[in-house]
């Protein structure tokens, strides 16, 4: 699985830590930036890069986005067709986002999530499959229709 990761200055430290952690787990990672700590950068720039990459292959790619609140990157990511991003602040939320909503981007809040919690959230999110339940498939089809007709 190919994983894209991106963060602004507020999420930079957590991004660097999670990228190293994932590489040590054997995942292939593409860092969409920022490549250095820049207090003047803007989260939409990195969220756009990750979300665009995921939208090109939403089934086989995953993304991780980090900013201070997590909300900003989540909003940007969900502007792209085929992207289903979820802001997760705990393990159960991350698990449900995958099993029920088949999310392909995980948004994290650097200001509210410590490194160990972020690793736990990320592990569960990466390892939880989509349930494939009929009600969840139906709901995802409705989301796809909204994207097509919006």
C-alpha cells in the first residue's frame, strides 16, 4: 500500500515521527511536504497534494494529513472526488471510519493528539478493513452520486 503524508508547520513534528514509524513498519511513504519546518506555510497546500494523489487511485492509496486542529486538512481533502477523509481523535473513531465509511485519508490534530496516540490511531486505521455491509455500500454509493451531480 502506498501512503502519502503531508502536514503544515503545526503538524510537521508529528508528520516526521509518523513517517519514520511507518517506514520502519515496511510501508512505502511519499512525503508531500512540508519538507522543512516553515511557520509561514499553509495547510491547504499540503492537503491538496495528498488528496489529489489519493483521488487518482482511491482504492489502492492512503493518505495521512496533519495540521493543528485536523479540521482544516480534513475540509480540503474532502473537496476531491473519491476522497473520504476522516478526522480521528481516538482509536474507535478511526476504526469506525474505515469499517463503516471506507475512508482513504486520515486527518490528525497535532495540537490534540500526542505521538503515541497518533501511532495507535494510525495502526488501527491502516489495519481495519471496510466491512462491506450492504448499508455501508449503499451510503457510499449515495456519496458518489453527490460527487457526480454536485
